C-alpha cells in the first residue's frame, strides 16, 4: 500500500535475533525435559506425565516462536508506517491494515520494567472502537 508523506520504522533485527535465540533455548529445554527426565525433590513436578506435558508445551511454543521470528526477520516491509491517512502496523501476526487517524482516540508511551536492569518502551494506540478491528481479524473468535 503506497501512502503519501510517510514515515517508516523498520522492525529491529537485533531484537528479533534475541527473541529467536530464546525460542531455540526454549525448544532445547523442552526436549531436555522430555528426553533426560530430570529428577527433582518436588513430587508434583517429578511426575513423568506432567514433565512430558511441560516439555511438549515448551517445544510447541518455542517452535511457534521460531517460525514467527524467522518469518519477521526476513520480512522486508517496515514495522510501522505513519502517514497523513493514519497508521499501518506490520509488527504482529494480526494485520489490521490502515488505521485512520479518526479511529484513534489516544497515543501514549508506556515503560515496562522487564528485569532489574532492563526497561522496555512501548507505544500504545487507543482506538475509539477496537471491536471494528477485532472483527476484521480472521484468527480471533470472540
């Protein structure tokens, strides 16, 4: 979609790489739990079935993350585009298309403390009618 007077912000390949490494470690950890069957003193967690479920969930979630982050790393489209018409967001799996400025009630920055040494900054876009955009999403069932 070609938009006049646009400002493009690309997706950070460094952050995508870091998240990809975490996903690979998640898969490796899940496989280790399934294959090595580590023993712990807690009888609830030491349950073979529970450990297998935890390991499979870890492999599944890590595998989905690997798929998503590899796909995003090779995506040539900008992450966010600001134009006179509105905002075009390509940072998530959900692609809502162009969000016109008249559908936006507020934009603000939020900082989240993710660890003792790290903070993440987010831009939050508050919509007048979020249901309008949720209804467009084919993967979401209310």
